[in-house]
């Protein structure tokens, strides 16, 4: 699974960061974004790049997706192998 935050739809509630801080952070702008493997925020919510979610963390990220009031956490479709 690879995800990003659609910042146009983001409400800045921070619920994603509370549930899955390893993958999300709320910026000084008040908008959420995903973070890279070293915890650095990705530009533009990670759109076009995304961040990888290991299999063991998919449930945690799905919980963040479910509670997001802006419904702005998106999954990037993987290319078929």
C-alpha cells in the first residue's frame, strides 16, 4: 500500500497523525501530509510520490483513513507486476 494526502480536501483535524504518527504529520500550514521513512514530511501531501505502508501497518493506516473527516487520504494504485 502506498498513500498520500489530498491537501485540497484536508481539514487539518490531525486525527490521522494521532492514529498513525509514523505515516502522517500536520504541518504549520494546518494541513496534513505523509512522511518518508525518516519521518520527514513530503511536499504537497506526498501527491505523486506517496509513502509506503508495510503490511503490518495497513490496519493502522486504514483506521486513519476511516476517521479522516475530509476523506483526503488516498491510496496510489500500484503498477501490475
